[in-house]
C-alpha cells in the first residue's frame, strides 16, 4: 500500500455492536485514552433507530482488541433535563487526577448544547451542576440552532474549545476559551473554521460543505484538528485534518479527505465519521456508517496513519485565512504568526473596504526576534498581494486601515 498517496492503512472494525444489548444497533464516537494501565475507550451506543445514544466503556491491552466493561452503560441521559434526548460526541481531558468529559447533550427541543461530567475512574460519572456549560447563542445566526461536539485542548494559561455551531445553512466551527474549563467565553470572530458552500445546494461540489469537529490536539508548537465534512449528494461524510498555530486560524490539508478508511467489501458511498487519533501509536479510530437513515449501523474501526499527517510543514501547500470579512477599526489588526520554514513561496493576500497600510513581519530563526520584511499602501476594494521566497521561520501580517473597514487576509504557503 502506498501510504504517501493514501495517508491511512485500514485495520478494520475494532468495536462492533452487541446484538440484543444496549449498544445492539451501533457503536460510535470513540474517545481513546492510554495510560500505564492500558487503553481505554469511551463510546456511544444505542439499540434502535437514532438512539437515544448513551455512554459505554471498553478496555484493551494493545489498542486493537477491546473488551466492553460489564457495568455498561456508564452514563445515561437525565430525564426532563437538557440532555434528556441522549448524547453526541465529545472529548476527554485529565485535570489534576480528574477526568473531564466534555460532551453534547440533546434536549427535549431537539437542540444540542455542551455539558461537562467528571470521574476519577472512567466508570462512575457525575454531571456538573452548572450544565450546560455552553448554551445556544441565538444572536449568532451560524450557531443559533445548536452548539455541539466540544474538542477541548488545555494550554499553559487557559483551555481552548473548538465546537460546532448549527444555524440556517450553517455547520461550522467556533472557538471558546476558559481559565477553569467550566466557564467559557466565545471568540469575537467566530466562526474560526468555515464550511465551503452548503451541502444542500445542488451545485456545491465540496466534500466539506458542512463541518463537525471531533478532536483537537497539541503537537509541538501547533494544533491539529480532526473533523468530518459533509458533501453534496449522496450526502456522504468523510474525515479531514487541519492545522493551526493558535486555534484561531486553520489551514486544511490539501490531501483531505483521509482515505482509504472503508472496506472494499462494502458500498463505497458509505460515510466515515467521528475521528480520534491516539498520537503515541498513530492509530486513528473512527466510525463506519453502513446503510442509510435510521437503518444505518455504526461500528468503530481503526487505521494506521503516517506521522506526517500531524505536521503542517510536511504538506505540499497550505492556505491560512488570517481574517475573514472582519470589521477592523483604526487601531488595526495583527494576525497570528504562522510557521513558514520549508515552504519556498510565501504569498500574502489582503482586501479592505478602506485604504490602509500593511506590514509583513518575520521571525528569521523562531526566537521571537521580529523585523519588518515589507511595508506598503493598500487601496480600497482591490486585491493586494506580496510574495516572498526568502527563508524565515515565522511570519505575520499587520494592517491598519484609514477608517473602520471590512478586511480579509490570507497567507498561502507552497513547497514548489
């Protein structure tokens, strides 16, 4: 198998439904944890139709052969509450010897909200008294109908959460931050990761015209996100990866979606969803969806992926949206710094509804020693660009408009 071309080597099903049991219809949404005691997997299971989906635990010595916990399910929905309709995908974090499960709850109104449960052993869970910890934001159209799929990463000073927002013709991703992991503040420029088109539009040809996130991890000096995208007819889901220096700007891998993840013995219009990478082993856990509508069966699978999948510098080209239709005042805007080493060509693009001044600054060796590489004036309404083939470790853009302006900017990195 040519992994350079395919990115993944499918292993197969590792956790299937148990007929007649609480998870007799489907197993899905794996959250995999590795420690000195072995491998642990929290997963969703349900016995009929679409659910309700509740939580189980499985354990393994090698990450591939799994035994379901005899005390399953380990967490159920609470009747008459915000999660009475069951659960959807989430993530796990270990904070001061306490496991924190950030998860999606489905309310009686059919809408999704984000909650928190804690445990010391992965078997007994206590839901947080302030649930839901991230409510629907009705004033933001892109997330006015639901907030779901929390992907939390813990930084030095704060927690970051990439989450999914649902609105009219919107399945996109936002960012929220928190000092304590319980009380969250939304990023002022959400959504930070946008769909390409809309999957219900018959003219749309993009595979990720609706987006749901499942995992965000810190790798070295950058973040890696695994997400699923929904394309146009036959409305198939596939799995992709994106990279960010700060969780605010994201570049898609040009080799998305990841393949081959389905078995040659099944119909190839099936979906693959719910990605979760176990970084130490480079094992990608995910879910095959076999069939359609309420008759679909979900089953948890695994694949081996190349380490290059988690490195933005290993990609042939990347496009970082530094600002998207952002309102910028006279104080200006500064973009995050982006790693550029290994890319021969670095091209900045910018549009603004008002004239202004742009500066490109570079850090030659990644030591935080910034200097100006280029500065120039920008006309209103046109497309400004600047290309550099100089070698430097990181780069950033600063733009100051003459008056309040709508601004968009990109950085395109290319190896050739």
